C-alpha cells in the first residue's frame, strides 16, 4: 500500500454566519470553495488537469449549496475541466470524511492526486430554513423515530452532561480556555500559514480574519448567560405532543424531568461561514512535482454510536483509529476534537485521560466557529500547522456528527521525505 501525503492545507477566514453582519455572508458558497481551491493551485504550481478528483463536504445541500459543490467550485476556480468533483454529506463529520476518502483512493493506488475539503455557509442555510419546521434529524420519518429517536443536538449535549456529571462550571471553563487559546494563536500569527483572504467578485477584500472570537470572554461573562436548550427540550416535534426532551427520555427514562441544562451560546460552537481544502498525493506524484509533503495519513476510522445521544462517538472513534495506527494515547502530540458543545470535548478529555495542554491547543469551535461541512478539513490543517510549529510528530483529529457518528484520522508530520 502506498502512502498518502498532505502537500498543503488552507482555509478561508471564518465569517459570522449572519446575513448582513458576516463578512462572507453575501457571497455564493461556490465562491468560498473556489477561493481555497485556487489558493492550493497557486501555492503549489498545480497542474489542475492532473487532479484525479475533488472530494467535497457540505452538510446542508439545498439551494445554493446543492448541485455538487466540489465540481462547480473547481470550475469557478479555473480548474481544468478534467478535474472531476463529488460532494458528500456526513453532517459535521463531512470535512474529515472527504480527507479520509481521498487518502484511501491514493493509498489503494487508484488515484495519485486528490483534493479534499468542504464548505458551509451557515448564514445561507439559516436564512433559507423554514422557521415553522423544527430541525428534526429523523426528517419526520416516524418508522425511524420509533427505532432511534433523535433529538435536537443541544438537548443531547445537556443530556450527556447530566449523565456524565459534568456541571456548568466545567463547560464554561473549557469555553473560556478555548477563547484564550484562540486569542493567543491569532496574536502570534499561528493561522497565517493556512488562512487565505476572500475577495469579492470586483477584487476588493471581503474578509481576511476570523470574525467570531470573543477574547474578552470570562467566567463571569459566561455565568451571566442563560441556558438555551431547556427551551428546545420543551418544543413539540409532532402532533402527538412529543417534545425534543421526550425523544431522549424514551431511550433514557432516568432523565425525565432531570436534565441539567448547562449549555448556552458561549459554550457551544459558533455559527459561521467558511471553506477549507487539502491537497493530497502519492509519493510518486509528489516527487514528480518536486513537492516536499508536510504530512502523511497514518490511519482513518469511522464509528457509529447511540443516535439518541448523538454526540458520543468521538471517544470510540479515537480508540479505533489509534488501534489501526498502532499508537497509544501518549503518542499523540496534538489532539483536535471539535467543540460542537463544550461537553463533547470535556467528555473526550476525561474518558481518554488526556493532557489538556495537548487538546485544541489553538482554541476550538466555541471560539472560532463551526462551518459544519468544512470544519473537519479545517481541523486537519490546524493540527498540521501546530505539529510544524511545536515539532510534534502525530496528530489525531475527530468530531461528532449527527446520527451518532464520528470519523477520525491520525496524521504524521513529515520530516524525512525520500
């Protein structure tokens, strides 16, 4: 089996996901994807006619985000028409899955040069959502709901916090730490290698920095925020009178009337717009181009877990990918676990008994935001940047996804490419 190497990684800044307020919200989703695709080509003198495929992730594939964003963005970026593209959806895990599949294509010998990435314009999906229809993840399928009731994600996060005995103090502290680390990373220019500015169609600058961070966040300011998912727990999901809370207590009756609501806007992931892409190749192709790879894909994995609690798959996914890689927890220098909600990262750290100084070193989605289909690709690039900055060897990246899933990947910093 041949190796799959990461040649380069880049991302857009993350803009506020609100129409009229975010620096990217007025743009077409294809434009964000085209921005990172063009950057990869320009930065690496890439002959786009030799790109075997572009594997893209987008979770809400409707309207402007539909119609195979990977292919359309490549055309918009000026890629040769020979560079094909496909777009997939694994909810929040889409951006890791695209890289995993790209790596598998290369490692199997079927392809030599593949680009992976993702885009999510949360400003667009929020603006086009039907406010009269609750976001039920079983899509109103009563047969599926009878088998696997799936609630609103924030309610799931609070249910997990209750079951695990994780209190408001713990989740707020993690949120403050995320903001502090992101602020330091930005101040020290740790994202400069990966962030590419986005320009408007007339060439003027749209955005060149992350808009979401709130470095002034403190425990006191978070303590003043009201929890929000206790309201969601009481929302009816159908004519029978069932609520989001009921969907969880059907499977976990011990939680009926006992869910402790600890999450709010400050310790949940930020709503943002963004795109990211990674250029992957085989060893033979890299040598032919004169490229020196930055990273190597060591192992990938996918895991499913309880769809009712929804957010607990990252721990088993991490254990599975470590086993595939033949590594131990102690071997990982950089951990990236998406901060969809604070409890996800907190439980991950506790269950795996991790050194907190190695987890989300440069902040996470609570500080920087979570552009759903793009986040996984962003995190892989962030981990690679941090391995190069710190001199570490291995990074592990994973994240929860709706339906109770988690993809995972282990990468290695390349120091000796022969």
